[in-house]
């Protein structure tokens, strides 16, 4: 379950005692209460009026909710007669980062940037005590299960224990972390305390001896939250590395193990177990709260093999049987173009993002360009590394094979284009070919005699491959960056896309633009002619892939599906499909025939109604804007609908229809379950 509605990062989350509600606090200044059965808000947002809500908590009786804000105010909300009343507790001089109710619900503890922990009487709202001793911001506070001890964690890298009745310290501070302590949690039996820190470690402490009895390592960034499960047999942790880890705790520290749960796309700030231990919730800077199955920590469907980060470049093999992709995860991958199955293990070796990939016309070699300043060659059949081409002095943004597969061209932020002999791996003497700006794209003409390159000054340069001399003055599109170029099949035209949000088609002889295509609403990252020269494909930061008539420039089709900017498009040599990749970490295969043959008059027919739909606010919209289907947030990026024939990502979601189960038009209310 994904709870969406906050308009800012979500900092804190907690379950009600009966597990039917979740409360969350956000940077948008609201405290929200959600129904765990429907994932909808149970009431209007609660606003304390003091900026960011840092922490929230449910009282043991389920009738009260506490929240704390950046402005230093603590609020206690009480449900009375169907509405929430507010009680403001004032005393802290700076923001309050954590609040916690005592097990009997009589006290509320708050921890603040003012370096104090304060105790409040819940009924009266009066301040009971101020606990001083930390020498830096106090980030976390929690009561032991019996309510006798209060633990607090601070930027001074210590944990302090306090008697809740006498308000006195219990023993010496717990020391061992080498970073700010951001979260503390007692085990259900009260004997162990877990702490999460900016030093990327979780420590387990024996409360009786005040000794460190275990260190859990695995996260790669600040650990923002740790929570014991209600049975004490597991621990869940969340971090700034965008992951949640579920730890199985066993008697021996060496036997502790964990599974990693992916899904959030930004820092995860808070965790909370349901009281029955079946689920836990996580709150993130990606504006969402996610609810997880705590039984195994594994998703119900195992993730498919996929890139783990932004996919920057795709290309299709000469026989149209496989797709090659390059990603920010530093890998090159090879996929079956029909099934999406991974054909080879990831091709690893680059130490930074893979920005561009290319396949030789004989299908034997793959070239990859990287921000690690190198170009690498791989055997396309075995995945073995062939050689590494070194010489660029900055990030390499583009790579291309000549038509005879004898040469490779590469373009870099070092303002040069370099030409390499594929057999020897050496640079040709005619290079490097110099620009006055960083080079983003390179392409050989179909006959291999001309090399073109586009740069961040808005210019496209054309050179004779034989001697490296310019064919003519550069084609100057604008002052905006040229992101990608491609030759027409006859070699007489070049298509370009750039940051001016336009696609341009140039006559190489005259140097004049023939067509200017302007329907994209953001940067155009990739362009290509179809093999027979009938269409132009383009991918943009507006999240769409578009098809245009190469003869007239008229729009032919807009392909919706990617949830984020599209970074690369490539036609299959057989002309039957076009492939795209995106920041959303997916690769999509689109049927060209289906995309260009959609009849707007068929929008009432079952399956054609799904063609050329787009997602708006979670709804699939038909061609005339009618609501077809609401799709949960997690599913949207993996939807596979006509004309999309394949999604290569961590999931794959197909929508099918039939006349029996589909409720459409005036019958749609039949799907409502009261």
C-alpha cells in the first residue's frame, strides 16, 4: 500500500493501537490520518500552523495524536464528537524533532534542538519536567515498555537514560556511535535498546549493563529510524540510502541477517510497526508513506532483473532480436527484445554512469561510453570485455560505430570528438576533432563517409571521415544544447533534438532546417529516423515518446507510459518497434504499427480503448479524456498497454479486459464495494 497526498517530504509515521489508522507528519505542515483498509485519508489534514511537522505519535488509547513542529510547538489532538480538538504545549525554544507517549498514556515526552527533553502531562498540557544533560540537538526519544525509563539520542553522539518518575539520569551515557544519533527503540521486553546513527550503523545495547552487545551494518547512508517488531524477533531500519532493511535477530550476533526493501525514491525518515506485527509503515522525503508485509520482508512477486538506476541509452541489434542498455548503475545490459529476459549477466567494468551504448552493424560488438572518461568494447554474444579506449579527459557522453564496424567515434565534455580503430583500439591521426563546447552526441552517416556531432553551444559539426576536415560550416540550431542527432537512411538529412524543446530536420547540402517539430513541452533528449525513413521518433523530458511524419513533420502518435523523463529512443532495424528508456529505470518497447493506426472512433471498444491512454492523477484517461481505470501508484510505471508491447523493469503489469467483468459507461458503479 502506498499512501499519497502529502505535498512535501514525510518525516514521521505511527500506527493507532487497533492498527486501523496511520498518522503521518510532513514538510507540508500537515498531520494526516489514514485508513489502513482503504489507504484514503480518514479526516481532513490537521494543521498546527508552525511549519514542518517533524514527529507524530498515537496515544495508547487511540483517542489522541501528538505532533511536533519546526516552530517548537507540540500539539495534542483529541478526537471528540467526530472532530479533532487541539491543545498546544509551549516551552521548547527551538524545533521539536521527536514525541512519544508513555505506555499508560499519562505523559508525553518531547526532544528538541534546544538540547532538552521535556515531559508533559497529557490531560492538563502542563510541563512536568525539563531533562538537561545533552550538549547538542536531541533527535529522538522513547519510553521503555513498562514506562519506567526514557531514552534519548542526540547529535552529541550519546544516548541518555532517564527515570520517568524522578527525572534523574540512569547511569552513564551510552557511547560508541561516531555520528549523530537519529533514532532509538526499546525491545518489547525492555532489556535491549537499538539506536540508529549518521555513522551508518545500528547498535544494540543491554540496558542492565549499559554495554554495546551488537552492531548491524548494511546501510550506506544515515540511519534515520529503527524499530523493534512487537515480538522482538526482528528489527526494521530506514536510511537516507532510500532503502528499508528488515533484520532477523537471533541469539548470536553473527547470525543476524537482513533483507533490503526497495521502493522509496528518497530519504526514509521514519518507521512504525503495526501492533499485531503483521505490517510496518515507512515515511519518506518522496512524499509517500508505504505499508509493507512484515512476515518475510519479501514482496509478493519477486522483482524482475532490471537496472537499479536511471537508464540513459538504448539501442537495438541489427537483427532486431536484442536490446542493449546503459545505466547510471554503471552496467551495460542485454535483453531479449521479445520477452524482456536478460540474455547475458550485467556487463560490468565502468566505474561511473554509462551514458551511451552502440552495436556494430554486424552485431558482434557493443560499445559503451561512460562518465569515467572511457569507452569500452564488449563481445555482444558472450559479454566478455574486449578492450578499453582511453584518451578523453572528461565525461564521455556519446559513442557510435561506423557502418562497416571498423571505426568508433566518441564525444566528450572535454570538447573533443575522437575516432578509434576498432581492431587496434588506437585513436586515428585525424583526431581529436575539436568543439568550443561539450559534445553530447555523435553519428556516422549510413555510407560511413561523414561524421556529425552536436554540442552544448547549439551547433552540429560535419566532418569528412577520411581526413577530418569540415564538410561545411556548422549547422546552428540555437543557443540551446544539442542533445542528440541522427542521419536519415539516405544520408541526406539530419534530425536533431535539444534543450529548445524542438525537433529539427536539416538538409545537409544547404545547411537549412527543413522541418521544425514543436509539440514537446520539455527538452528533447533523443531523436531517430525509422529504417525506411517514414517516421521520426523523439523522446523528451516531458515523459513522452512521439512519432512524426518524416515527410511533413505532422504528429503521428504520442506514446504515454514512462513516469519520468525519456532519455533515449531507438528504432528496431526491422521498423516494427521503437524502444525507449527513462529516468524511471524502465525500458519500453512500442509497436509502431499499433501506434500509428489508432482510430479515435474506437475509443468505446474494449481493448482499443486502452491504446494511447495516459495516466493523470492515477487515472487512465481515454483519448477523449474519459476515466477508464484508477491505477495504484506503485503500478503506474510498470503498466504495459497498447501500443507498449513490453516493459523491462522490476515489475510488469498487464491490463486485460473482457465483456463479463468490465463495467464501463453508466455501469461503472457496479464495481463499487460498499
